[in-house]
C-alpha cells in the first residue's frame, strides 16, 4: 500500500512540475512602460516598445516572419507579440479574449461588429480614438475630412470614434461578385444588344438553351446557374426594385425587402425560369466548385463570379460582357446594391495599451499614400515591378501564387488602411479599365447602398436579438420553396403573415429609428 | 453433410444481399476518396469521376508533400498521440483497477463523483479560464493533460477488472506475500493486455483526430496538430451576400478554393492512412477486449 501511494505521489509531482514549467512561459505579452513619442518622422519611439496584437491568420505564414512587420519594426521601433488564430475560428477566439479579460493592446483586421463596439466601449475596454486622431494621425484625419460619410458611419452613439475602417474608394464598389454573360454564347447567337427588360432576358435564356450556342451538338447548356440564391439574388431582386432581401432604405424609408409585392414579382420570375428549365435545377444543392466545373465545360450562359475568365477557366478578357441590369415591368429603373466603400471596425486600441499615442502613429502610416502602398505591395521587386523607367506604371510579378500572403497581412482579410488612388491606378491594365467601365455603366449607374452600417443601442439590439436570425432563416427557406414551386404563390399572403408574426415590424422600426438618427447627424 | 432447407436458403440469400449492400455502402466512399485523390478536380466536381480515377494527376499529393505545415502538423500529432496515450493509460488503468477492488473504501463515492463529470461540464469559457490559470495555454500540455482521464474509459476498464480477474487470484497472491503494487504489476497487468490495447486504441484515435483543444488553446502555429492544419486548408471562409471585399481578398479566396480543391482528397488520405494501417493489428484485441468487458461483467 505504501509503495503504491509513493508511485502515485511521484506521478502527481512530475505532472505538477510539467505544468509549472509551462506556466512560467505565460505573461510574454506586452507590458512595455509608457515611453516618449516623436510627433513626426521615424522612428516613432526612440526606445523600442513591444505591443500585443490580435488578428486573424489566413494560414499562409506566421505574422512575425512577414517582411511588412519586420520592416515596420526597423522603421518605427514598435514590435509586436502576435496572437493570430486561424481566420475560421477568429470569432470564437475574439469572444474568449473579451470574456476572459485577456485583451490585446491592438485589434487588427478584427472585423468587430457594431454591437461589440457598443458593448465594449461602454465597459471601457476600448478607448476612444478622437483625440489621438487629431493629435497623432494626420492621414486618418485627412481621410475623415475628405469623406464625411465615413466619419458619420464610424462615430459611435456616444459621439466618440472607437475603431478605424478599411477604406477603398478606388476599387469597383461591388457589393458582391457581379454577373457576366458568356461572350462565346453571345457571339454564336449573334447577339449584339444585351437584353434590357426581364422579358428580353427570358427570350435570350431560351435561345441559350435551345440553339446550342456551345456548338457541341448536345442540349447541355445551362442558361443561368447559381450556388444558392445569395449568389445571384441581389441582381435579380434589383431588377424588380428590391435593394435588399432584409432591411433596405427606399427614399429614407426603411422597408423589409422580402415581404414587398416587388419581391413577389422577383420570386415569380425566378419560378418562371425554373419551370422552363432555364435556371439550373442544381442551384440550391451544388457547391461553388461544382458550379465552377460547369463553367469550365463551357455550359453556362449567365453566371455570377469575380471574373468571367476565372469562372470559365480562360484568360480574363473583355470578350465576356458584364450583365446589363434588366428592368422589370413595374419599375422605371432597376436598382443594384453597391458596397459603401469601407469595411468598418478593423482597428481598435484596448485599455491595456500603455502607448496609445505611439500605436496611433503606427497605424496612421497605413492611411498615408506611401504607407498603404507599402502594406499592399511592399518594395519594388517583392511583388511588382515598374514597367519602364518613368516609374508610373506597375505590373505584378508573374506566378506569385500565395507569395503576397507570406510578406504582408493584406491578403484575404481587410486590414486597416486607406487605399491610395494613384497606387491602385498604377496597376490598371486593359482588363481593369474594361471592368471599371463596365462597373460604371452597369452597376454604379443603378447603384445604391442598401443600408448604411448603423450603430444600434444596447436596448435596440436586445429588441431584435433572435428575431433577425429567425426571420432570415425563414425568408431564405421560403425563397427556395417559392422558386422551385414547392409552395404555390397562393400561399404568399400566409407567408407575409408568418414573417410579420416573427417580427418584421419590430426590425423595421428599430432600423428606421437608427437610420433617422444616422441621417440627422 | 446436410443440405440447406428452403428456409436456410432464403435466410442465406437475404443475409448475403444485406451484407453485400452494407459492404457497398461502406466501401464506396473509401474507393471514391482514393480515386478522387488522383483524379483531376474538375472531373470530380462535374461528377464525371464517380468510381475509378479519371484524368489521373498526382498534383494533390505533390502539394501535400511540399507543404511544410502539414509535415510539422504530422510530427506534432505523433507526439501528442504517443505522449497523450501513454499518460492516458498511466492514469486510466491504475484508477480503474483501484475502483474495481471491493476492499477500496469509498469507491462508490469516488465513482459517483467521476460520473457527475460525464453529465456536467464547465462550458467553454470557464474551461478556458481554468486552462489559462493553469498556465497551459499555448503549450503542448494543453493537448495532453485536460483529457488525461476519460471517465467513460475508466468505467469500461473497471468493468473489465471486476469481471475477468477472479478475486481468488488476488487472494492467493496475497497469501504468497505480494504487496498491492506487486499484485498490480506482476499479476493484473499481464492479464489485462486486451483492455490495455483497446484503451490505447480509443485514446490514440481520439488524440489523432482531436483539433478542438488546439483551436481554442494553441496560438503558436508550430504547435498545431495535423487536423488543425488540414482544417485551415480545407475550411473555406463562408462567403455571404453581406460580405464586402475588394479584388485582392476575392483573389486570395479563389486561390485558396483552387488549392483546397486540388489537395482535398489527398489530404484526407494522408491524414487517415496511419489509423487505417494500425487498425487491423489492434482489431483482434479490440473485439476480444470489449466482449470480455461487457459480456462477463
């Protein structure tokens, strides 16, 4: 008995020691004392400081190995301890940090929600940035001055700014990937004028189906495909005048798209395409890859993707035109939702940060022309080169693959910066110009931001918590059922009634109040 | 030799039919994945490849073998599996033997307390706080210590000891002057090979497949186990209509989708092969061990 006890005790002891070793490693976070900040130029601080930074990792490289951070450390004298959980589990990790009060000094590319910002700023966990911006961030201040709508959007309900956004007003303001026609199909059918009404579109889709535009002698053409409805529904709803399936603004009035009569027209139209077998019957079950496989086999006439070429497995070119939005019978003009041009809440400083001034100066660099160019492309020869000695045009190096992701965090996530127009345009090639023109002609012309990014009060959030998720799930389910004909349109009134019961009114009311508050500022 | 009666024949017919169906259902996904891993992803996605490989390419395997993260993950998983399983056994076997002894005072109470933990757990955030206070965050021990003893396995083991080792054996050993430790090491352990093998398999598979602890508690990418590395390659960020992004982000995501498409099946094979190889060797213990534990208990 004694021996047994001895063995057991020694085992426990060993384990205790192991655990002890481990714990001595903890506390490697930042705890640099406050240091003097240089107000201009580099380095930002004379004495090196280390801050802790929390950001999502897309899984290509460790952040401490990235050239961007190594260079920035040399220039600014600010180093970081990185906590970068995988992008897919970032949300969970973020909530754990707040729950365990283990805050990093800096939230970077963290995509906080507006309700996060409201909640944690009230608790004092995030610090207000307004004064810091005025004093230490001339580039951020210039940006806010240039775009008052951004300032309006990022100002929290208490009148302070707690986070900085990623701003890009140069790239095409797509809210989602646009839709493209298969140019080969159009050429085979001698179509020179793109359809402008929903009826003309229907006729064209019928021709795609029946006239064998891919010329293989088989009736294997799929006129219109999608991988779930979100893939294409922003466009098709827009043809009938619905700007969003959920809350959207119509001349200052907030409406819930999915219960409007115009939305019913959209469903009926999609149902018509479905019944005529013009809309891919695998649309609700296939994955993006399966959809892509059909594109590469040259079977699809009309589809949504970031580029037509990458969908069809060929070089991008101006051969494939962007879809011309068509007009429904009861509207004068379609409406296409566009991106507000910024991704909010990508940068915040927590109350544990002992050097908020230095941090602010550090991030301000990403909002300057040379700073945003540096984080996007680093130095010449890393990812791009000048095309000639005038050094005005840049071109990406060949066969980069994922190389960018090993050098800078600006890959696959929205990092806080203000994209510099001159830098962006210096890359523009023929295809980019084509896309830009197509976007101006076919999206921006009809474009509207469905709903500005609004701050809700804690009370308002409580009111609609739960309702929103239920509503979206119900509407989405019914959208599929109406389109596939699983439920006849005689059930429409019942559907609207159920949606109202779940709480459409409440949601609309809350958003109307918040929108009015936003508009009044 | 007796001829089969009619009813025997009917029975056999259905028996073979059902077994064949079961075999097809189980075997098809395995063959599909093996074939898909060496087929061109486009043909797999378009559904043209459904049984035998088409458009054979080893690009997927090449990418897997060229990826240093996967190898590092492999190494980590091997460490976690061997070290973790050893500690699991070191804890489980003595604990369950002690609980199986009728002369162990308070064993009912201790068993009861253990059982409670099967039904009530702390939840994610309290667990996180505990692990954090123990200083285990971002160390390999977080992969090994928190689940060192599984109550379910302790109960299975205890039942085995109670059922298959006769009390007389213990008595006679004691009369011959064996202490408890001698009894455990010299008599009980040699008789328990089947249950030890079964436990090693249970725990080993658990460690091999586990990723959740790593997901929550490990930050240093050098410590990621294989499954987490695979998850990072395969799980594509969910795109939604509400998401706004610029061209660079879209391009990165499309790149990732293409890579995931190519390596998906190769990665599945590489990650499960070791278990598939080990399993037949452990299986004889497995069947015997569980039978002894349950039937005679």
